[in-house]
């Protein structure tokens, strides 16, 4: 992928200096979109400069199409920002709560045109949205917008993300992804129907007026998709093995973690003193302390450890030793 990045700089330069709908279109973007729609078995893909922008670009195109938007209270901030652009009332429901979704649907009234917004895999704790259950309780014409930034490439038998994990077809589901997680580069993409893609091209000012992804990054992302196509099964197997190894090591000492599908271990400190001590101990063990404070998460924040397929067992052992002492 680094070679592809260097090749892209030499062959294409740094950027196209214009939006895709003026003079900034390039065959490389078309190749990457074709590669992504093939990987995810989607009718169409649209490349967006960043993962965060995918939901905002999409919301501009969808504005006015729905009477109400339902959103998980712990949804990613990009989804919360996108909801403000939909030009309809926003109803928040409790995290992963099917019963709350049912009650929210009733409050919206009969004939409501609904869009439910949720993460696929939640980055704070590795939990996965119950997408199939949402579809079961939503009206037959409701749509789902799934931010699958953390699930794409990781979940599902072939890495297609939370939709594949849930066994759902793509009907009435829009999937947004980032290229900065499992794909290892940068940028974002929207996966949906051909008509949705055309709607974005004609209605989203953010897309119409923005300069696209730098060409060297697009070239590297194209290589990243190919890596996941050819080596993804082995990478996911190693990732799952590393996650299970760390969880088992911690559980043997009495630490209890929810068995979520995501490769994430979350530690909520008891207070500021505990947090400061854990930071010091992690640094002493040459482990970066990934302390985060996300909207909807614990007020004090938490330590979120994202496991990689490339972590060595000695690194995981070092982390387990630090956490076990707490």
C-alpha cells in the first residue's frame, strides 16, 4: 500500500484541484468506486473525501424525504450532525433498545416516513446494532442509514460489515464506510442504489463543491481493497484470535467484559485518580493510553483498546499485565 501511495504521487501528482463535477474527475476514482461496490456487493458506491463527511453528504441529498429520523443515543457524532440536515424532527432512542424503537415508531404516528440512523459496530465497546430486529419492528417503507466505519472489513464472513453479520439484504439500507480503519488509508464511501448515487450528485452541495480524495490516497485505497479481497479471511482470523486471547487472559483474573463481536476492550476508570494512574502504568509499559470521551459514553471517559490483526502476543500480554493489576 505504501508502494501504491508512492506510485500515485509520481504518476498522478497530489490532487485534482477541482470538484469531481467540474474538472476534477479522474479514472482512478471510478476504479476505486467499482472496486468498493464489488467488494461490498452493492449496486453503487460513491467516494467521499472523509469518512465523517459520508453521512453529511448523504443527509443533504435525503433532506425532505422523511417525516421523522430515529437515532441511537450513542450514535457517532457524524450521524447526529447529519440528522440536523434531514429537515425533519429527530427522535433519540436508548442505545440498542428495540422496545424504545417500537415506542418511538408509535409516537411518530401512522403514515410516518422513517429513517433510522445507527452505527453498525459501535466503536466505544464493540457492540453491534440489532439491524435485523430494527427491520422487524419498523414500518415496511422505513429506511436504515448504517454508519459502518468500524464494521466494514471486520464483520461478516467476507468482511462486508454489519449488514453481512446481520444477514440482511441491501433493500432500504444505506451503508457508509471509512477507508481509514480496516482499509488502512483515508477517505470514505457511500454504498447504496444507483438512483441514490445520482441523487447525491445532483443535491448534495458538500459533494458538488468539494475537492475529492487526493489521487495518491485513492491509489493506495485501491490497493487496500485488493489486500482485503485476497488476504481478508486470514487477517480477520488473526484479529479474532488476538481479541479472544486478550479477553481470555483478562477474564482469568476476574475482569468481566461483554462478549461483543467487535475487537475492542473498554475500561471505565473509577475516577480521576484511577485514570491518571492507569495512564502512567500504560506509558511505563510502552503502551499508548487511548483515553476517549465520546458523546453518549461515560461522563468520566474511558480507555478504549482497539485490537489489531498485527498485534503480537507479547504486546497483548503486556497490556493484560497492566490491566490485571488494576
